[in-house]
């Protein structure tokens, strides 16, 4: 599963989050991509993206 372009754009604006995202293993990158791409409408996608970006800024991941 590819990383959504809009997530990469948002990550490029925060170097710390981008570096943390790049350090994640495949399982966590897949979990992030799946949560964003499986959203049924733009509002849910935006909400999930906001939550994920906040997690990455804090150095948190879905699967430790």
C-alpha cells in the first residue's frame, strides 16, 4: 500500500514528524496508510489524518 500524497505533503512541513515516519517499520506505515485510505468520506479522512499527524509529532506509533 502506498503512502497517500496528502500525508507526505503534510509530513514535509514538519521535519521531526517526517523523520519519525521514515523510521517506522512496514507494519506501522501500512497501518497509517490503511487508516487514511479506508476512510469513506473526506471528513473522516481529514480527522484521521489530523490524529495520525499528532501521533507522529509525539513519536507515537500504532504497533510498538
